C-alpha cells in the first residue's frame, strides 16, 4: 500500500494536470482535513516533491486566507531544448540538481523511466568517486553527453 505522502502527491499532480493554466491553489488545512493528516504532512509533500528542480514553482501565503499555489514549469519545445539543457547544466552539476532535471524530463515525457534510471545510476556520487569540484564537473559533462545522445 502507498503511504500518505505518495497519495497526496498523486492527488496534487492529478488536479494540476487537469488545470488548463497549469496552476493550482490549495488551502493546507482543507487538504490536511481531506486526507486526515496534519498540515505539516502537506508541507512535507510540497517541499520535497514539488521543487524547482523537479519543474514546479511553489508560492505560499500563511495565515488566515493563506494558500499554497503550485505552478508547473513547462520545458521548452524540442527545438530549443538543447540550448535550455546546456544553460541549465552549466559547467558543474550537483547530484540533486541532476536528479531533479532527470525527473523533470521524465515528467515531460522526453525520457523513459528506464533511460532515467540508467542516467541516475551513471551520475550518482557512489559511481563518480572523485573529489569535488571534479565530480560535479564530470557529472555535468556526462549529463550533457547523455542528453544530447538521447534527445537527438
């Protein structure tokens, strides 16, 4: 059985996908009540599963009438994707940034789950056992090479 965080994430992604603008606005307390959990559980899901690296922009206002607004950031079309990736990756790339970009590309259906798994394995710190900043430089070069090959 899935845990409550997975269920909340799936629910938020479903309503986000149904939103014509790609934006949803939710009330933390209402959502917590709907899922019979504490509001901090909602905060946890939003802060860990809806990050900028994963292609989401989150705004929130606390207090009476407060809200959480989640916006899906769309990747550019295939013609400008190479330029976007080159600028996003840069000369160095940390593991969490690489994983976030891979996740975003899977969500946008540019990569399959299998391709993503192979890429994550190749750029993990356990495989790239060299000292910083060399590890992040190698990871950036590998990401660029793999993505150019896969997306060409």
